[in-house]
RNA sequence: CGGGGCGUAGCGCAGUCUGGCUUAGCGCGCAUGGUUCGGGUCCAUGAGGUCGGAGGUUCGAAUCCUCUCGCCCCGACCA
C-alpha cells in the first residue's frame, strides 16, 4: 500500500492531489491558481492532443493561431458573452511603460477575435464553411483553483466554424460532440454521456450548448468537453456576413467547441486507485516498463540489462506506436522500483529476473488489476499487445459499470433531494424549469442539471409539473 | 468581499500561552556506507534553517507589542 497517498475514502480531494504529486504530473507555480505541467503530465497531454488533432483533421478542420490579447471592446460586443466572462478576465492595462488607451483581456476564449477575423475573411457563400481550430492557452481567473480541473491558466483546443446555413452549423456542433464522445471513451477510457446543457448552464453567447459529462470515482460529475451552436449571435456582433447564391447579404451561423487539460483531471479521477495513477494504454506515454532484476547489481546490469534492452527494442519495433522503457535503477530494491511505476500509472510491468531467464519466461504485471502472468519469452510480444488491449477495455468497462451503478431515477423533486443527499451520483429526472429553478435546485440540493439526455424521452417536470419536460441528469459537479 | 486558520529544513510538524534550560528540535525525504532484495528492509553517519518581512520592548525574542506581506479552509462566485 502506498504510504505517500491519502486513501481515497479518507479524503478524496487530498487523494487526488497526492496522486498527481506521486506521479509527478504537475506542481504549483509561484502565481496562485497556476500550475506547472511536468514532463510526465505533459506527455499525457501530448498524446491526448494527438488523438483529437488527428480527428479534427479527418473532419476537415485546419489549425491556426489567434492572438493572446483581446481588446476589451471586443468582449463587450456580445452582451451575454461579456456578462459571463468579465468577472474572470485578467486585463492588461499597461505596456511599454505606459497605460494603454484600451485595456486588453488575456483571452478567456477566442470567439470575439476569431469572429472579427472571420468578418474580414468571409465575403461569399463560396468562402464557407470556415473550419478552424487552435491549440492554445487561456486564462480565467479562478478563486478556487484545483490542479487540472480548474486553474487560472490552462491549455485547450478551441474549434471555431462559420457556416452558410443553420442546419449545417447545427450538424457541425453535433459532429464535434460525437468526435469528443468517441475519443474520450475509446482513448481515455472515460465513459461519458453526451447531451445538451440546460439554459442555466449554457455557454455565454450560445444558443445551444452540448456537453460530454463524465462521472468521477466519487460519483460527482465532470464536464469533459463542450460544443456550442452559437446561432447568429457572434455573426451579428462581428458582422460576419456573406453574399448568398442569390446575391443577398446574409449572416453566418457559427459554432465553437473545446476540450482542455481538464481531461487529465478526468483521467485521474476516473481510473486511479489508492496506489496512484492508472493510465489507459492508448494514451500512456510509457505503455510497458521492463525491469531487469537481480540481487546482484552487476548481474542485473551486465547479464540482464542487454536482454531487457533487446526486448524493449523488439516491442517498439514490432508493435508500432508502442513505447516501452527499461528501468535501470539497479541501486533500488525491486519493491521501490515497482512502486515508482505503479504510482506513475504505467499500464504494464515486465519483470526480467534471474528466475525468469532460467525458466525462459517473462513476468507481466497489470497495473489495472495487479494480476501477474508468466509468459514464454518468445510469446511476449503478442501477449503484451493483447494484454494492453485488454487493460484498455477493462478500464472502460470498469468505469462504465461504476457510473451505471451510481445512476438513479427520481420521480419527484423530494426523491431527487433524497438521492443527492444520501447516495449522490447521477439522478435522472424530467425537468423543464427555468434558470431560476436551476438556481433553486442548486441552493437546496447542491446538485445542478448536468445534461439533457438525447432522444425524445419526455415526461412530467419534477419542479413545474408541466408535461413535455425532458429527461435530465442532475449531479453534484466539479 | 465576509468568517476562521496558518507562515519554523525540500515536505509535514513540535516549540510560542509561561522570553533564557535549544548550539532551534522531530518524522519523512535527501547524501554516504553497510545490510536487505520478485509489492515501499533495517542500521549507522551526514548535509540542509536570515523561525514570512519590517520596526519596537528587553541584558536577552521563534516566543511579547505594532505594522505589513503571503497562503490555506468555509461561505459567496464560477461553462
């Protein structure tokens, strides 16, 4: 049992921070609310990025870069947008030793600058659609930061598209929601529910907001990705207009969508255990670690290490895209070395000791289950491949089973209150109330509507009693 | 912004009420040596501190007084 990690049951928040620290993913920066993403954490982010980026390219998007500083006046052009973001904006008021005529906001999101640029670039229906994504950092001043989940500065991706018709823009919004759902589930092994946000939870300036909602291992919800149908709101604010096929001037329909380094928080809180981090193989920077083991340091280094290196090279070659690492910390005892990799979440450990060499086998140890398996040396490569695939599948299945076992139904508001108070988790209920009702529910229960389930399932609202309320998931959220 | 708490070694803390008995300690970590070694061995030695900062009281301040800076927790707020 780990001695540097607070047990999850004892103190969930502390456990989360301990896991991050033990795995060396991130550290606090000198500026409050900011974090340093350390090499191990950044390697995970690079892998996450690579998966999404490839999917964006496949759906026809291209990358570009827009500036960090946004004129204050831009944010003010869309009424709801400024109201939503003003409180968390960091403003640059001085530069070059002088006070600026107009302050700049450090971007909290880029709809406004991008809208401004699109208005210059779009003239004709032939210029549409515009499908641009950018990978960048953003800043939203947070009063209660938590590593990865809510930091003042974070890394993300924001896609911004402009379309000729409402239908096209709506399709784009849903297409990207589906891209998110599929990658988060297949690569990060985090099960999510993709649905619509209620009015009170909508992005400031959006007509409709969609979300991928995940359940963490304390049964609280985490928004893992959002996609917004912006209607013509930003097109009106920034005059993104084009001449249609009849020569008439029209406003574009726009969308935006994003995922952030918060996904790493989701990863940690979905899969890890009291021993530390567990990373799904498909995004693990090191998928398998090979440990030469011997009582004698010189035997380990001279006799076993070459075999370990050979095995590592073979794994990397034959399982293209694989990445294995050889542990050469011979001065440490095996137990210490095991723990190091355990806490870093490496999916698979290959032990190569004198006993194994004598018997012509390699010992494989799974991080997700702790299961040990002795495999014939010549069968190691296919075995590794199969086990990694199985770990990936098992991690997803396990997380999904946990979520499903914490899914409840409430027929009335009282029932919803009781479930949230007693067991927590996700609660399905018919809801058709106003943002004011949402506030009241939050104040009274601590839970918020996380997302409206897709499909036409409708019933009697637990608040208003009206029919035609949509089935909505409520939960306490991060 | 309101309420509470805390700043002493890399981390976690004791010492502060009752100033001197501490050369400012302890645990973890770190370094070196030995021992052990297939899920965190055990032992020895050692390095490491402007006690958050400034001013004051005193023969003497981590300890008392004044001011100041920073952080954490709860609340409020928050895609």
